[in-house]
C-alpha cells in the first residue's frame, strides 16, 4: 500500500513541460517551460550540427538531453516538443534541391496556353539553378488512365526528375486529376505535390511555381523530419513533436514532410511568437540580432503582419510573417577602405570559424597585429582580423559595443572589456584614430541599415512613434538595438531571456492554419462549411476546441476568400493561475492598448475564455464633440484577439442579439453591411467577408444555433 501511495504521489507531483528548440544557423537553443506556472525552468545552447551524419537532429537531441540533465526534468513530464527549422530555406538558398518533374493537365485546345503557364524553364526560373525542372503535358479532354499517368511519370523520371508536381488550371475546383497523378506517383515510389494542396487560389502560374518550390525540397525535409523524430524517440521521449511555420503557428511533422514550404521563415516567426505570447506586445517592431543576421518583424494591434512570401525574388502563394532580413548582427566582421570603417558584414565570425577578439585573453591580444583576410574564397573584399601567435580573432560589433561599455554585466553579449578595448586600439592605430572613435564608427556603420529599415517600416505601416516600441531579441540584442532606438527616438525594451526568445516562441506558440479560395459569391453556407473544415483541421493538428478563433476575409477585387484560425495546443485553465489574467489585470492591459484610463473602460461581455472591453472617448471637434467607443477582445491570457477603433456591442441570448442586429442593420438603411464579428463561449468569428445584410444575418443565425449566449460586435466607420 505504501509503494502504491508513493507511486501516486510521484504521479501527482509531475510537472507539465513544453520544450521549445530553435535551430539557428550557428546555435541550437532549447528552453523548457512549466505550463502550469509559465516559468522557464531550463535553458541550453549547443552548436548547430549541420555537418553531422544525421544533420541538425543530432544538435536537437544534444540540446534536449542537456536541458533534461541540467534542469532535472523527467521524460514523463514533457508534454510537447516544438522546434523551428531553417532546413527548407537553407536547401533553397544553397540549391540543395531535387529535380522537379511537372505534369501539367488541360484539354487540347488549351494545350499551348497551359504549357506556357506551367513550364518554369520558359519563365526563366531556372536561370540561377535554384530549381531544375522537366515538363510534360497530359490531355484531360478524356478520362485519364493509369497507364497514361505512369507513362508521363516515367518520361519525367528518365529525364532525371526526382519529384513530381501535378497541376491543372481548375484543380482548385476539381482536384481529382491532380490527386490521381499524386496517387500514381507515390505508387511509383517518387514524392509528389499537387498544386491545389499548397493553395486554393486561382492563378496557374504562381500555384505551379509554389508547388514546384515545395516539391524540390521534399526529399531533404522528409529525411530531416524522420531523423528528428527518430532521434527524439530514441532518447525516450514519447511526447508529440511539432514544427514552427512561417506564419507563427505550429503544426505536426507530417505537414513538414508534405508541405515544407510552409516552414519558410520558421526561425524569425519563432522570435515574433515569443514576443507576442511571452511578452504580450501590442504594437512594436521586433528586432532580433543573432550572430550572422538581423530579423526585423512588425507587430501591429497585437498581431504580426502577414504577407505572401517571396523566395529569391520569386513570389509564392504561401503566406508568412513579414520579415526583413539584414546581413548584419552581433558577430559581423569589419571591412576597411580609405583608412576608415567602410562596411560591417555580411560575413560573420561564426561563418569564418573565428572567436571574437573580446573573448580572447588580453595578454595574448596585446601581441597581435591587424591583418586582412577573406574567410571564404568567394568573398569579394577582405575583412580585418587580429593575428596572434596561435590563433586569429575576429573584430565584431560585439567587440565594439563592449569596448564602449554598452553591454551590461549580466547580458548574454557581455565580454572582457579590456580585451575589447585592446582590439579597438589595434584597429584604431591601423587607420589613425582612437580606439573609442573606431568602436563608435563600427556601431554607427552596422546600425545604419537597421535604422533605415525600421524607419521605413514606421512610415509604411503608419505607426505612431509614441505608441510603438522597439523590442530587442536574440543574443546580440544589446549590441545594436538600443543604439537604433535612441537614433529614432523610440522607446526600447529588451526581451526577457532575449538570447532564447525564439525557443520561447516555439514552446509557447499556437497552432495557426489558413485556407484561401477563389470564389465569386461567398454565401453564408459556403463560409460556414469552410469554418467547419478549418475547425476540424485545427483539432486534427492538436488544438483544443475552446481555444480556436476563426476569421474570414473577402478580397472582392481578387474574388479571394481567406479563412484563418488560431488555437492553443493545450490550455490549463484550472491550474495555470499565474498566466491567466484576472479581470483587473485584463482591464489594465485594455487601458494600455486603448491608451485610456481604466475609469473610461467597461467590461461589456465575458465568457470562460474571453473578455470584451468597450472604451469611451470624447473627441473635441471645431464646434462640437464626437464620441467614439473602441472595442478590445482579450483572451484569458491577456492576448489581443480583436481591436476596433470604434464599434458597437450587442450581447445576450441568441434570440435577443439577432433581433438587435437586425434592427440595427435595418436602421442604417444601407445595402452594404458593416464588418460584423460574433463571439460565443468557444469562438470568435469574423464575418467581414460578407457584404450583403441578408448573408450576414443568415451566417450569424447559423452560428448562434449552438449558443446559449453571445456577443455581436459591429465596426463603426
């Protein structure tokens, strides 16, 4: 009995832990987060194992094993492992791709047009050899046979094709032919992608191109996915393994195997997810400074900006976070010209295989001399370094910042200031200026591109400097970001645990899915059906039902309907008392977001999962006053789900709210419906895609059938 009691005690004492692992170009970093408390209970950093037999998976397991051992975490306590990856984008950038065989389908009269739109070599996509393609046409005027499909596949295989893309002009509406080709390709033991699976929008050229990009990395990512899962399972961990997407959500490993293109910009997305979910930023510009590159992302009204990804100047129909990537960071090396600091980066000390001079022994460094080297044979200009007796050290931004005393003692980038100053004095002597002068010149030169990019973003997105903050992340955050913020006159905040913010983002991120369809008449029935479909996908991916929010957007000029959904992998509303916001905390957060005192804010509607706040603003005009009512929806964790500058809220039982909505719409005497949002206990649904009043009423009524109470939010322009 005592043994049994001890066993029960052990079970009840187990923590619920998520592990987030960010696989960067230089380092693989892991964090372990206790779900119940929200606390980080462990961190680990190891070198990324690019050249290992099983690639980056070895580094993932080393980082995982290290964090388990050092933080005394039981394997049974791990509930989820999620990681970001650079495998897909690296394969494309390094042209480590498979040859793609494209099977284009259509009827004979359209043959020439279809070939023109799907033959990527004719579109000069292969000019830089990023992707090699072969092409064939399959006539679908008659029912296509298995023998014809296999004939096309074998023809492409004989020309060296390693993967197949099936694409048809109206495959979005009727994917049966594309699916038939995929089925036969898989039977022939060759990976395949159907263009309709990548995107539901019309546009044969861009859909084929996107599918070809996806197919080209399938063998590589399939291998990596298997390596990662096998390595983690061999370590004894049975928890689900998920991967970060470029839009900031996580998905299962099967998605990585079949649609690796969705993980493009996975690393930068992880950083933003960390800023959003861990720091709960409403409006800001997130600047992540790594060792080699700096990623700049936009957060507006609590959400990251999303756009169609461009890969090597080629547009795709894959949506990801808007990330600006610059070739300057904490480890960037220095170029000289005409006795001055001419440029900083893009080569980094990590790529050059050298240590930073600020981490060298001061006595050793004093005996060194300035030399100019080309870390890679392909470098067009040399970089400066310090040659000592047994080792050559790089001069970097981190060295300059430490020499100037810009780095706090407890910062990840803090180094020996004596060594840093010696490095600057050696370089200054080389070009005839003082050590502090050359250090400041390095920081100014390195920061220029970051400052210019942030300034451009502020104008592009019309962001108010007074309501925007710059958030620094990454191990090199303190090296450059405070200087940039000061130059622009914008408040600066360094992310807590900045050096592992990407790993935090991976560990705490939500599942996010998006569907796009070309459609001329998005009826309530169609939208409701798509809502059900994406809801089912979310649950299949691991989201719990009560956390899912769904929004829809109709872009009339493109006849494009976009359905988006987000949800948590797991919520623990009973025990996660530290992370769950009280009403007072939520009201304070609402005040910060709306820029209002809490006395001017009311709680309008509340469910088990959401708060709806309404603000009251009186704005003076020339001869009058105008009242405005901003509306903010927060979830129980203080995350912003919706913000409207002026809106009206109806709440109550399902019959009363539909009657109030009907009366309001009728009173406006307009054929064009306003933007309408519905909230019940489980979901927040955006009906802004509907412009017809009758469609709005029908769609809302359908959703209310399963609700006891609800709130309807109407945007007022």
